[in-house]
C-alpha cells in the first residue's frame, strides 16, 4: 500500500466498493478526495473528439488515483473507471494534506510514487512518439511493469487486452496483434494462454 489504510482511516477515510464499469470520478470534476485502490483495478481514460478511448493508466492494489490533484486546484483531466470489482479508500483532500504534514514518511512515499510515475510517463510519451509500433508497446509495458517488485523477464502478466493496448499506444488493434507476435518471436515477451508476460 502506498499509504497505510489505518492511517488513511484515521484521517476520515471512507471505504467504498465499485462494480466493474462503475465511474469513480469524471473528467472535469473538481477533486475533493485523495483516492487509493485497496483491491481491484481502475483505468484512467479520456475520450477523444472522434469518440476513441485513450487509456492513460491502469492502477491496481495499493496505488493512488490521480494523487497529483490533491496538491493543486485543477479539475480531473481523465475519468476513473473500475475495470474489475474494486474497493477504494478516499480521504477528504484537506484531511489528506494534513496527513502529509503530520506524517513525514507517508509524505515521502507519496512524493516518490509521484516522481516515479512522472518519470515513466515521460518515457512512455517519448516511446508513443515513435513511428515503430514495437517501441510504443515495449515502452508502455515497461511503464506498467515499473510498478511491480519483480522485474525479472516475463514476470509481469499484462492485465490489458489487445484492444486496451491499442488504446494506450494509439495504434490500431491489428497492428498491436502483429507487433506482439513479432515481439514474442524476438523473445521480448511471452504469450501463454493468450496472456502477455513481459
């Protein structure tokens, strides 16, 4: 867990459950809470003007959701949607900021998480600018794997469909399918029972 659940509860944290496809918050809303996933998965997405989904991130157990907006007064630039049944703890923004002031180690953990996410986002953006599909896909896989403890080859089971990979990288689904097969033949990733391991 990024921030200890009991600590979040002691600062007026509320635990909520969401079903698959439930909206946690929507683009344009004013953030009133700090959100952290206890169990389940959440996607951050944006719908483009031509009605295509652009997935910005997939968050799992223990990760925070748009924590940057706890520190600034801006509206959400993305939607947060449950992609599995999930449990989330949310803490009122003012209480979360007080928690950060009161607990130095928790504040350092959040700062480090934000810094690592931003670093890997920059790398992913650079990769997404590539004209080569395999560079885009590998960059995105490295980004998601960066949040796991086990960095050994093929240890990360990619929790995304080929369609979601296409949404994240801006590629067509057919291109993703071809590229993933080529990456498997080059031993960059493995496919077992239609699941990608990176």
